C-alpha cells in the first residue's frame, strides 16, 4: 500500500518533469511535439513461444535454400542489425537499404525505412521477410514440412503454439520472440524515472540541446524518439545501390512490385514515395527510433553516415540538398562541445547488450533441432 | 527480324489443339494403326518435323526440322544454362537437364533447389517438341508453360520480378532480346519462349528405328526387328507405347516399386510431403499417402492415383534411370518389370483400393525375347547430342548510373559457400 502511494507520487512528479523537459507549449506557437518518455512496460510474451521463436530466428532452414537466417542481418552482436551500410539480402541478390535493429520493434507503429509495413501486425512483417525474394524467398509450405521433419520442433510447436507446425504458428512464434527484445536498463530511462546520476552532465547538456537549439525533438520524440513520419533529409544517395548490379536489379525489382512508375530509369532511392506515390514524398524515409542507436552504425536508410558524429554534423549543416527537403532542417551553428554533448546524450539511449546466453547453440546449425529419418511407411504425419 | 509477342496465347492454344488430337504425326502423313487383341493402336512411325508455333517462326532445314543456327534458338540455348532465372541463381535448366546425361539427369531422382529435394526422375529435353503433355503427370501442355513451371517450387524457386530484372542487368541480353523479340528490355516470358524454341530444335530423329521406318530395312538388326515384333505382339508394349513418339500420352499406374531413397532421406521425405500439401489434397490423403500420387495431383480423381504419363521411348540409351522415380537402372530391369506384369499397387497399400492398370499381365517372355526387346528399345536412340556449354555473359552497370555516380571500385562481397547436393 505504502509502495503504491510512493509510486503514484513518483509517477506524477515524473510527468511534470517530462513536460518541463519538453519545454511545454509556447503560447500561440505551433503545438509542441510529444515529450520524451521511458519505454512503457509491455505484457510479457509467453516464454515457450519466445524460446521457439528464437530458435526459428536463428535457423537457416527458414529460407528458400536453407542458407539465410533472420540472425544474418539481425545479429545480436551487432545490435540486432548487421553493421553494414547496405544489407545483404538473399543469395543471388544484394539489398539496397540499411538493416534496422529489431530491438523495441514491439513499439513501432510502422516498419521498414519506407514504412510500408504495419507495426501493429508483426506476424505479417515476419511473413513479408520470409516470402519476399530479397530476404528469405521461402515457400511457407516447404518451411512447415521442414519443421515437421524435426522432432524437437514438432514437440515445441505442440507445447508452445498448441498444435502442429504451420505457417501462422511459425509467424506468431517469431513475432513473439521479436517483441520480447526490448531495451533493458537504459540510462536515459533511468534518468527520466528520477535517477539523476544515470547519465553524465555532458549527456544532460546534450539532452537540453536535443530538445532546444538542435531541434531534434521535432521529429525524434515520444518514448521511441520518433514521430514515424516520412521526412526528406537529403542524405546523399549510396552510389553502390546503382553501381553494384545485384543491388540495382534488386532495387528495380522491388520498385516494380510496389508499382512505382518509370522504375527502369530511377537513379535515386524514392523511399516512402514507393508507398504513397505522391511526388512530394520522393526521397522521404520514416524517422527512425534513436533507441540503441550507438550499436547500429552505419546510419541512415542507406548507411551513408558512418558514425553518430557524422550524423550530428550532417544535421548541423542543415541536412543535405534536395528540392523537397524538410523545412525543419536548417543549419544549427553547434559548437564542437555541443556536438559532443549531443553524441553523449544519444549514447545514453542504449541499454544492456541483448546477447542470448545460448548464442553458441543457436549458431550451430547442426545442433538446432536436427531432422529425423522417419520410418517412411510406418510413421504418421 | 523482330518477332512480335502479341499472339502468344493463340500459339499456346494451337499447340494444345494439335496435341489434343493424339500423338502427333508428320503433316500430310496418313495415320496408320496396328491391331492387337481386337484393339487398334496408332502404328509406330518415324518422326516428322515437329509443330512450331506460328507466331514464333524458327529457321528450318530443307526437311522442315528446326535448326540450332538461329538467333532465337541460340538465345534459348543460353537461357537453358542461365542461373539468373532461378531463385538464388545457383541452378539453371541445365542443372537437371545435362547435355552429357542425355539432357536429363543420370541419378534416379532429380536434383532439387538447395535445401530441398526433387522427388521424380528428370526427363530428357530431347524430342519434347513432339509431346502434348509435359511432366510425368502432364501438368503443362506447352513447352513455354513447362519451362516456367519448372522454375518454381522445389526445382527453381524463382520470383518472376527478380529473374526478369536480372536479365535486364546484362547488356548482352538487352541487345539479344531486342534483336530477337524487338522489346526495349528483356521480358521473362520471352526467355521461356526462347527456351521452348531451343527445345524444338533439339531432336533425335535420325535413329536406326526412324531410318528403318523410312524404308532403310538394313537399319535394324534381325534381333531388333524381332524385338519390334514382340513390342507390337506378345509383349503388348504397343498398347501404351505407340505412334512416332512411342507413347499414347495417357496415364497408367503400373505398380512401380517404392523408391528406396524415400525410406531414409529426411529431405526427400519432407519434400514429398510438400508435394502433397501444395497440391491441395485432402488432409486424409495428405496424411495417408506414402507414394507419389501422379495424375491425381492434377485431377483429384481417385482412379488417377499413382498414374503417370506413358514415357516416350526415345533417346533411352542416354537417359537411365528409368520410370518416374528412376527406380530401374537398366532397360533389362524395365523389361523384367513388365514381364512380371508390373508391381504391387502402392494405392492398395495406402488406401485399400487399386488403381493399377488392367493391361499389365505376366508376359512369360523367354530370355532371348527379353534381349530382343531391349535391342529394339536401343534402336530408338541416335547420336548423343553434345553441345559445348555456352559462356554466360556478365552483369553490367547501367550507363546512366555511371554517368551520374562515376566509376567507383566495385564492392567486395564474401559469398557464403552454396550448399549443393
């Protein structure tokens, strides 16, 4: 009882603090952006589903040619991204955008750099990743027959998902695992909850700049530090999207399937325009979350900025150069120490490194739920 | 000369129409029949020129047979070897239709896409121009459709959007497709049309058997002639293996033995289950069946369970193993199987009723008769068709991309080693 009262008081104080940090609405001015806030608690996923989903996430049999795992482009040791400017994709092709971390994906309302996937429906994102030619090129029917050939999966699907391995249960299990990957012990969240010592003085200065002079808060706001809106920044094109044949043809193939006109002649990544087909959206990308950002270099949709320092400098110069560049972007005139403070703040957004304790087992494809040789004429499937 | 692509459907319909009238006979030739046990069957005959779609003319020789020296055919030949058509780029048509293996595959069961297995024997590409029903269960009715279908699922796992863009990334192909089809960019359907044209030019029609049927009575040995008599008489092969292609293109369950690889290979086991699942059979049949259901997968008629299209008996010398599951290594094994009246019906075993053809009865052939039959079966093979493997052209960078971004050092990739069976 006493604890409850104390918590309520703390929460009320916190709310005030958050409003104060955000600066509050200016009288007569534009509405202020949603305040920064700690990640809300989520209802925990069922552990047995998370466990099954984790195994599938690391299983290369969940791709067409049994050679590509989710974990190849979402590697726990690389912040659950892949550390490369442009992601690899399925063998035979190369992808044309940067791999995003899947940490905190449970909170994201839109998925992918162009926001073409609904974050509320994570199993459908898993379906997309499995079946699209550029990621797993997986026939869902052969996938479930593979699981049924592995006695450990047969058992785990029964106990965790309530029946035989099928396509939907596979998607749900992987989605459960992905939702379970949320930031833990984030210094900035601790600070927001009242632990003044959780972040350095420099980081606090960076936070003030983030919400003030640097104006980052205009787009990077709320608990995920993102407004999830499409924005044109003028990040330079990554020339390799168009100079590496396997990337260029992959890009065209995706644009063709999205119904983008004149896809044969595009020499820029049109981003969210591929979804909206509105000219004003050419070259816009959905604002990314800044959580765990220190682990997921290189940055931007095409990995063109190598470090957080580069990113801050990019914004300091008012972004790049394009006709429909977001009006919010203007040169900031930040000093060297101010830029360093911003970077220090951004680093407080990373929590514990989320490395599965059984990573070695998960990476050993021979040990991961091996196939059985059934007595073909006798066994019942 | 550019070929227009607008009449493709018409072409397909025409091919179907011709095929639908039974086994193809040379134009102008009169259909002859042989009688056996009171039934009439199309007579064995030499091959005439194959039918060619009217909207995609091919160069022919003086006798009317399509020739290899044709830009369309040469493009199709390239496409046969082109990995870019398949899902991860690691396979091509020629992976399972190897020139040195009779344009089929010498293994009993064909290869599958990496991480899966095929579950049937790979058939030769030679003489397919004459067939109206393609695949062992007649899934496709035209070569154009067959190639495309073979590039999906457990054989090719391709996505058309991607395969098409891969072709467009190759300057050599942009040029050659434009020359042959007149399109600005290669179109995937045209790749399959080119492959079909190549197949129509890949014929083994000057075999001892064909020469004999055209009047050269010295082309067959006395033993082979005796084999042919048995074929049309005591052995009764003609009941199903008739006409110039030695097939009636109808479907029979012969009670073929189980392919033993199924009993031990997990990848083959789940791939076989996949075949049932993706064909949309009922749950009961999906769970009970332990054999390839053949024509049933197409028609869902119970009488068609485990029935397969009568195999053409040409080019046999180069195309062992035999039967839809490659269970027999030699023609002697095949003759012996029929001598015993076929095998035990797997449908009886799995479902308690039989679909095995009533035509098969023990033949009581002597050793000499069996040898004569094998000798005859060898007479329908001519020269081995070996073509040098073509050089696959490289990807290129679009000139407009080079103009915009300039020349940069190429990206370096560490490719994961591909798993190949």
